C-alpha cells in the first residue's frame, strides 16, 4: 500500500537481519519485482499499439534526397558474418553506383 513502516530496517545482509527486518525486506523485494513486471507489461502494450499504427504507413518517396549517405558494411562478430551486406542494403537507395571491385 506504500505506507511507511514503523520499524525501519537499520541493518543489512552482511551485518545480519533479525526476523522482522528479513520479512520486511522480502516483502519490499517482492513488491519491486511485481512493479517491474507490471511496467514491462505496460511498455509491451504500448509497443504493440505503436507497431499496429505504423504498419499502415506507406512510404511514397524513393529517395530522401540527402547526399550525405551512410556507409554500410556487413555485421561481423568474432570473425563470423552475423548479417551480410546484401541483407543490410535491401530496400535502400544507394548514394553512389555500386560496382564490383576491379571493374569500372
């Protein structure tokens, strides 16, 4: 209920808790976990609603018009290719012509 307890916890686990202090601390820890779970559920619900709204959006422009561009490389972790370049550039517009090395 969020009310302040009459007997505050003045010790810690290292110094040792008496029975009442231990009980009160377990109640607080459990409440904290429950609050976290409820907040997670609320954020998941909000995310789901945002996705539902955004899926109806249609992109009508082929190019955003910028000339700066973003350098794209494959995602490599520990020597393994986690995401190849072809998957990362799919659906994007190139700022320059893409050429095979050695041909120009």
